[in-house]
C-alpha cells in the first residue's frame, strides 16, 4: 500500500523540520565571538562598556550558578589572564572564553568541573596559586593585606593542608598585617613538604621568619597539657 500524498507531504515536512533543527543546533553550539561579546555587554554599563566591574561580576556569578568566592572563579580568571580581582576587561573576557569555547552561561556551567579539575595537577596548582597573589592584592600595595591573604589561603589550601586551621589561628594572633610574595610562595612549599608533626622542619633552613614563628607557636601549643 503506497502512502497518500498527504502522508508524503507530512513526512517531508518532518524531515525538513528535523534538518533545520539540526542546522540550528549546530550553529547554536558553535562558538561565536559576536555572541560572546554581546553576552559580555550584559554585565557592563554604557559609561564603561569595555570593563566588567563588581556589580556585573555578581550578576555573572548568579547566571553561571557559583559564588564569587568559588575556586572555579579564580581558575576562570586565570584562564582569562585577569589582572584585578572583581574585574574583567573585554579583552580578558574574550581571551578566556574563546579558549574555553563558551559564549553562554550554560556553556560555562558545563566547564566548571573542568576548571576545578585543573587544580588537581600539582604544577598547574602552583602556577594558579602564584597567580592568585598578584590577582588578589591591592594594586596600590606591594604586599597582600592579611584579611585578603587568609581568604585566598582558605580557598586554595583550606581543604588540602591539614595544618591550615592552625596556620589561620596563628595569623589571627600574630603581628602580621600583610603577606609578601616570598612568604606567600613559601607557605605553599611548606604545606607540601613539611609533615604534620613538624619533625622534618629545619629551623636553619631558608624559610621566612613567619614560618619559623608558626612552627615555634604550634610546638608550644601542642606542648600545653590538655584539659580533660
């Protein structure tokens, strides 16, 4: 039994609709720099269309479903080569999102786990950790203020360094108001090489005085009798 003319027309329309849908889907999935730039403009103001500031950053984070303090945002800023925390320039935005091939919020959401996973590689982690220092510090200052440093250390080392809680406690009661880059880099090295019982810490080594003081403070704390 041959199909009727109406059936043939219906089948043809369905086939054309399917092919059109596929073409649209492929076009929609392909990265578009124009769409990426249009998306960027949603977060800028007419007075400053080439720079995304704190208010725009907050909306961007809402759109991709992460908190600004999420470590994925730090890795994304690193991929963009962003110079200042809380800000993306148009060129930084295009650099990072072109690399990731993202031009919509949903595409960035699909990349969040990938961005976090980059920190699993020790060498990449070290590069991003060092990047975080210049990214987060006040550009008018050569050092990072202690509150910003504690926040960034919590973000990067809080879940991975068993002594982080004690180090944060040490900073709270210490005289330090800022952390310089040498101290920042050595904190990571300390967290990777010094055992939790501190037995392999060499007081005559080339560690910054800050870490000598931390070790002395922690040993004294551990020597105190516990109250039962």
